[in-house]
């Protein structure tokens, strides 16, 4: 997915949109939403795939660094069990692996 859009492409896209009627715009809207959902799903799967059950991880909550072990990989979240026996359900984008040295 390109980071920037070429100005010529943007002009062509704008002209094409001007040609669409309401029904065609609604169909296009549905397709755009479907594609954005697909991108989000791919991003989620990529983030989740970085972790395995048993990984030692860390994340921040209210400016406090919390560490624990991954005990479950959910569809959209990672469940982390901490030393104080709490289970946290956290977005994988907020979790980092602890690399043992």
C-alpha cells in the first residue's frame, strides 16, 4: 500500500467519482469499507502473530510498566498473566516481547 498518492492519480480518481450516480457511489462505499476492514484484519493478524503462548511480555498501564506471560492469543487481543496473579487483556499493538539476554 503506497504511503502517498500521486497527484495525477488523485485527479483521475476525482474525475471518475464525479461520473458516478448515487447507487454507484453506495456500491463503491461498501467496497471501500470492506477493503478497509480487510486492511485492519491483516494488521491485527500481523500484530498477533508476533506472540506465542508462554512469551514474556511487557506493556504500560497508567504510566506503570507491567510484565507477564502470554497465556492466550485471542482474535483481537493478547491475554497476559502477571506475577500478582492478574490476567490482562491487551491489544497486541501495546505489548512488547521481553528478550532474554
